[in-house]
C-alpha cells in the first residue's frame, strides 16, 4: 500500500464526514507525529497525578 499524500488524506477524511477544517487539522497533527517533534516523553503525568505512572503489568 502506498502512503497517501496530505491532500489525499484530507480528502479521505472529508469523504468520511469530517469538515474540511477538521480534516486539515488532523492532517497537520499526523504530520507532526510522523516527523517526530512531539514524540518525546515528559514528566507531566507524574506532576499532575502526584505519583509516577505505572506499567500495564503493575
């Protein structure tokens, strides 16, 4: 399967019922996730919850 272009992805989302604006926003978010700048980890969960996160096994 070949990857979709950004415009193909937006059009596909719009055909599924999303507004063009929302489809554009989702495509932009997907591009950010794919390129990696928002892929890092933070300690925000621990600071909000007041304890370290646990694994699924725990």
